[in-house]
C-alpha cells in the first residue's frame, strides 16, 4: 500500500507540474533526453549585440595628384581627401546598469556614428567611451534600459580542450552561434595587435563576428572574438579571441579615464632560447627554457634604479609565470602607472625578487615645433621605447592634434609619424621646422599610421 501511495503522489506531481513539454530537453526515439545548448543560449544571446558604424577616413592617393603644377598641367579636378566608410560587427553587454558594451577597436575605428541593434530588434545610438588600438579593445555605451549582461569568467583558468561557443554577426547575416573547443592558449607574435595573448579556437569566427562573445558552457564570457587566420578571408578553424581578463583590465581604465595609461620600466627583453639557456648555464629542461632575458636597461630608468641588469632572466611578474618576451610585455603593458611590480628573476643561477615602480613614459616634446598656421594646434614628440618602431623608423611622432585645426580637418591624428614634408625626409624636429619654413604653399606630409603609409595635405 505504501508503494502504491508513493507512485500515486509522483503521478499527481507530474500532472500539476507547470513545466511544459517545450521546456524539456529534446528527446530521441526512445524518449531519452538529448544534450543541447539551447537553455544556456537563451540566457546568453540577448547580451550579444550587432554594431554598425559610419565614418570617414583619409584616402591614400598618388603624391603627384597633390602637386599643384601637375594638376594644372593635366587639368585634374580637386579630389576628395576622405572617403565614407561603414562596417558591421558585434559587441557584448557587460554592464546592464550602465549600458557598457565591449567590442573591438577595429569595429568602430573612425566612426562618426555608432548604432547598436539588440536581439529584441531595438536600435540604439551608442556613445564612444574609449578605445585602445594596442589591444584592439573598445568600450561604447547605450541607454541602460531592459538590458541583459553577461557574467565574466576568469580566463586564467581556461584549458586547451574546454568547450566554447562563439556568438556574433557574421557577414551581416544576423546573430549566429557556432561551437568548438579551445585549441591553444597564449598565442602571441601574430602581428595582429600590439599586445597579444590570444585564445585560439576552432569555433567558426567569420568577418562580422569581431567584437562578439566567446563563452563557456556556463554562459560566462571568456573572450572577445577578434580575428581569423585564413588566406582567403574565410574560416578554416583558426580563430582568435582576446582573453576577458585582459579586456576587463583595459575596459576599467577606459571607463575611468577614456584612455589606457601604460607604464614604463626602462628595459628591453628577448625570448629565452635553448641556446641562451645553455649559454647562461641553465639545465636544459622545459621549465628552464621559459622566461624573458633582459637585453638592455636604460640608464636612470626604474629598472636601473631597481638594480636590474642585462642578462637577468625574468621568470614571473607578480607571481604569474613568464613564458617568453611577449608574455612579459603583455604583463607590463596591462599595469597602471604608479603601481609597483614584483619581478622574479634568475641571476647567476640564483632566484631573487625585485620590486620596480611603473612610471609614466617620458614624451620627448620638440623644442622646434614649427610656429606655422598650417600646423597650429599640433604637438610633436619623439618615438618612445615602448613603440615597435623604436630604433627602426626615423620620423616625428604626432603627440596631439587640436580638434578644429587645419591639421585635424586634413586628417592628421595623434599617433601618426611624419616621415617626410613635401617629399623631403625629416629625421629630427629641426628637419621638420626647416622643411615647413621652406614651404610656402600646401604641406604634403608623408605619414606612417600603424602598418600603413599615406599622404596628407594641409593647406
């Protein structure tokens, strides 16, 4: 009788249960539930948004077309110096209360207008909070009303083989979900960004997925989809995402100040190769072949004041192991100015810990900035040691461009490097001043911007 009552109670509970068949997992022919990601995705996908932007960017043209004599001789009409641009990408709502959305810098670069489309169909104008081209991270803000945000995981706990799901807007088709695993961690040296520590995944990431979410099976955000590696531009199973720990650190600084203030130690490092390990007398083990060798220490720098020397091998930064020089550069690049960092180093076979202060990198401003109306509002400096171009490119960096100035309207931006004026190379601030003084008409500036080269005409 007790058994019959128990069965009757179970049947009654099932009859009055509020769960509908649509809420149950899918079943096979024998009624057994099938594994599905649908319940997790129902919670996650409202936080992934589509981003469209409109803007303008300078046109790269032949310098002969900017020569007044050449134009008059061949009767060439004035050509526009800028062209309209637009792009589609993705983003992730990470703060529903304040409306903050994480995306890639390259998704919204040069944007005059940014529009965010939510999963429910709402289109909202977004405000740019800040960007960091070095890590390709950007933060925008939309009106915070009825938003869904993703919780952030700890990307340092990821392992190769973890299942992941990529969500984005590939090819402008609308929200799309793909799945796969983590194929590798800590990918660097790809030349995609200045600071690289990528998660590699075989979950399909296609054009338009940039800025979208890479989540684990709990629906937690572990990375921001960023790039693919494919000769033809399509997906071949090699995609990259920025770890959320890195993106979160960058986002915090962008929200607080609108920019990232990277510090300086005053040293240069290189990978610890097996040959160097042997030369330093280290046993040839996998552990002893990981680290970054200090190749140069700038006199008077924080590194010099802390006692660091060329030949020291950095094995950890604040307790986190250093695999190579790329890992070391990333770790230092994410630290804020004013903080103190503890470096574990190996010197003459002995391990010791050194504390070094992170300081603001000096900007060597020019004392010979030309006093010319065409360059009014422009501040020039020098290539500092953090730049990949340090010691490789001769030119004058642009530190600041005042909005509304002639240079700003012509398309000159902070971070540009002026390599020539009217086709005459400029290597020093004095070269720049002399070239500007000799020019009585328009200024034809040869510019290096990132990995690209272009011309800008300032009238």
